[in-house]
C-alpha cells in the first residue's frame, strides 16, 4: 500500500448537492429535520472508513434570493439543525468518523467557539474539527446588527486574530492537569492551568477555557477560503483546506501554492491537507449515471437556477435573456463573493456559456469538480488528481443524498481500496490520526498571576 493515502470527507447537504435533488421521487424531503437520517448517513460513511463528515452552515435564509425562487428549493437549507447540536448527537451514534462543523469568525466570539468545539471534541473522543469561515453575506449580518456587512479586509483581519485566540484558549490546560486524587483531595494541578490574557485589535480575552483537552489535543482547523486572504489564513492556521477547483492545472497550482506558503510559515507541507469539493453522480455504468443526471437536470426550476447563479456571481441576472451571454459583472459585487464569483465568470467567458448553461453548471456542482460516470471512471479521475498532486483527498458532494452516499460508499470506495489509494481500516481513533496529523502539544508556561489567584481562592 502506498505511503500517501487519499483523504475523504462527506459534504452533508440535506437532500444533496444538486439544486433539484429534493424533487426526485426517492428523496427524503424532511431530512433537514430528521436527526435519525443524518445518523444513518454518518454510520454509512464510517463503515466505508471516511475521514470525516462536514456540515456547512449559515445564519440566514435568504442569501439574496427572491422569496419566489427560495420557496422552490431545498438546497439553500432554509430550515436546518444548528450544526454543533447535530454533531453532538452524531458523536454518540458513531465512534470513528471525524465531525466537522462551520462557525463564522464574523458573527461568533472566540471564547464561545473555543468552548463549543472543545466540548464536541471531548464528547466524541477527539474527532471534532472547526471549519473557519469569514461570512460575507448581509443576510447573516442583519441578524447580528451588521446591516452593511464587513469588507473582505476587515473580515480576514478579524479572522486571523480570532483563530489565534481560539487556539490559545485550547491550550489553557496541560494534558495531565487533572489529578482527580481522592486520597489527597486534589482535583487538578493549578500549576498546569494557564490564562491567555489576550489583548488585540478585535478581542480582549482573558481565559482560561473551562474545558479540558481531548485525546487529539484540540479540534482540527479547517478553512474553506480560496481568495488571496483566504489562502494566507489557510497556510498559517489550517490543517485541512476545502476549495472549489474544477480545473486540474489550477488545482495543482493551488495545491503547490498552499504547501509553499505553509512552509514559509515554518510548517510541514504534510501538516495541511488540500481537499477540493467533488460533485459526483455515480453508478455501475456510465449510461446509468448519465441517466441520473439527465433526470436531475430536467427538474431544475429556471427561477431557482437563475437565483442560484446570481448568488454566486453577486449580481441579479433576472433581467437578462437566459440564452444570452453573462453580462459584465460590476466590480462592487466582489465585496460579497470573490474566488467563487471569479470562477463562474471565467467559466462563462472561457467556454462561451449562456446564462442558462452556466446556471445548469452551478446547479450541478456549484463550481466544484464534477464527476458523472461509472465507479471506475470516478475512481480514475480521483486517482489522477491525487497522484498528480492536485489534491490530497476530496470533500465528496453526492448529487443526491438518498442513494448517492450509498452508491459512492459501495461502488467507488472499494475500487479506491483495490487500487491501494484508500484505507481499509482506520489508523486510530481520532480525526488527527485518520489524517496523519501531529497531536499539538499543550503549553507548559506557568502563569504565576493565575496560580496565586487560584491558590487564594
């Protein structure tokens, strides 16, 4: 078996990646409020030895969509579980698979994030991961009193400090701080409890955190930005990078750039895993897969397709002919969407796509690498990207959840295993062990001020 192994995550959208997936006869349309069904999927991918499952999140429902279009799609997830609540439940029905959720540095506070994810990490036995996002849309912002939102520069500057504070709080306790000695009556060693005393441009956080360290040290840091500031943040802090990369050559450039930037920060290139999204429709034969995709395409509501594309390019396209070209997109819209906006603009110009053709692309893959074919064809594509260092693994995004997860787990995974590209058994019990990441050490610096206060108390 080769030393380098592919990493796999499942991007869990309630009904699937495709905007029309919920309309298939076999789709479970109530999955977004059915914790039991999420548990079934989690156990299925755990049986297939996936590294992790991933829950995206947002704090608003409109996302700039007209209500008429919004009311005709389940893909925007207008009603869903709060992700950490759901993952806490899934932590008790699984034992190996990693549990990754999104929490925004724009609308959360560092201490709250540190405590929430540290708690999930303990509950799950060291399987938690935090997906760091710098939320841009005003729909979320208006729920927190930010009517105009923050600029990209403001959001990333805040995020840099935010991540540092959270990681500092995760080092509040040394690994052996809790003695729990009934004979001596000493519950913990106060010399192994450390305060942060952070004072910065955006946050003043004293600490310490009131949650101990887990088996894996602290949760895995995940980052999903592909813009310039996003790449800089990922290279310095992330251990997994999710990214939209539909073109292999550009994916190779992205992969190499992130690894190089990480090394410039004194990190090993292997300490950061690049996992592009892979939108996938798979079957035993290519004809079956194409038939599945054709059925999905036939169910796309044009108002939904147009609203979906408009949200990605940051510009209302409703007044333009569907079979005409994509108009010039005003520069101002880049304040909301950067890397993904440019991806779709470049795709339209490069392939001379009409608005209708472009919204179909968006409806299928949202700008991610798209694979439609037999299990061997999908495995061929994944192997090519992995071997040629366009990816260290993939965040798998089935076009439909009902049946799509099972098809990938039962068809593609065994083929990857047969080729020696993917594990047959988990390497350990924690997410870090699955990913081959080092366990972070605990800070050993004593804090006399806190020690004196604890002793006095």
